[in-house]
């Protein structure tokens, strides 16, 4: 009499485990990049108030402010992953990421620099990479009066930066 097989053979289970391992090897790094980008994007949302206050101050004074207090904003702007958001130079906002952020961006910075368009609007460009230089040339942007030259942040992995900062 023939016996009926019940369950899976060892080789079938090994194949399933191998497939799961391959899928995990692909998915985990992609998920980590996604998580880091989400953490870094918090800085982009926190700079909005500083940008607005800077723009108003620049319109009133005609020169670039260099500290949060000069534009009437407190020195403590922080978030879950962002340690600080501050004007660190004339027309430059530096976002510094804190210990809650992924180790890849912990204590890293993204620097946003103010430029003026031909019609007088202020445009904020970050990390002075190729994209920034192309925007300056293509959009005919110029440095704001009294503004500091563009600076690089310390987060150099483009896949972690906001899309507008990527070169």
C-alpha cells in the first residue's frame, strides 16, 4: 500500500527560506533609505518659519540677517530628529540633525542659502551642489545683499537629501 505524503519536504522548506532571505536582502536597505529620507525631510518643514521671517526682514532692511534673534525668532527650533534650525551666517539656514535621527545623519547638517531672483523674490537653495549652481545660472539668481556664499552641509549621501538638494 502506498502512503500519502503529508507536509513539506526539507528541500521545499529550504527553497522558501532562501527566497525570503533574498527578498529581505533587497527590501531592508531600501526601507532604511526611506526611513532616513523621512527623518531628513523634517528639517525642510521646520525651516519654513525661518525663511518667512528672513524674507520679511530682508524686504524691510535690504540686507541679509545672520541670526535667529535678528529676525525675531527664538534660538530653539527643534523637532523629533532635528536638533536645531538656525541662521548660522548671513542668509544661511543650517539644519542640524540630533541623536534621535539615524546614525547615518546623526549630527549631520543641511545648509540652505538665500538667493534673490530678478523680480526680487527670495529662493532658498541647499548644499551648493551642481543642482544649486544650475539653478543660479538658469534662473539668474544672485546672492542676497550681505549674504554669505553658499556652503555645503555634512550629509553627503544624495539619497538621504531632499529632492531639491540632490545633485
